[in-house]
């Protein structure tokens, strides 16, 4: 990112904290690709959609919470896993791309704690 506004925008959409990065001057480089905050935001929108869907189902709060957690878990485990699996089968995938995918996946995995907290807060 080349400005404080761009930096703040990434931090508003993705829970990342790095004291060393904060102290560097611009331009700054995040250790993950721009895809990571976008995926994180899409997952949060999916969670909102699940909550909206459940409003008319006459479920208890516990059942809604369980449904959202299970749906989000399925999204992250099956869908994301399937996308990665098909991507890794492409013969044109370069080694640097594989490394970046692994790094990005690690940051998304670390952010699941914040998604759980998000689900708890909205339910």
C-alpha cells in the first residue's frame, strides 16, 4: 500500500496486526496478497446471509448459532478446499504462486478466530 488510507482500508477489512509493519514508512507491503482481505470479507458476507436466511425459520438462538457455524465451516472446508484442489492441478501454476497460496491460506486460517468471534457477536 502506498498511503495511510490504503493501509487503514486493509486493516478495516482484515484482522492483521504487525507492529514492525506499522513503523515502516510508505509504501508498505503486507505479507499476504490482496485476495486475503477480499476472501475474509466474502466469508463475513456469507455469515450475514446465513443470519438473514435464518430469521424466518423460527429457530432458537442456539440453533441459529449452530447453523451459521456449520454452514461457515462447510464453506471454508469443502468449498475452499475444492477451489485449492482444482487450482493445484493446473499445470501452469508456478512455484511462486504455490508459495503465495500457502502463505495466504495460513493468514486466512489464523483469522478464523476472528470469524468465530464475529459469529458470536452477531448472534
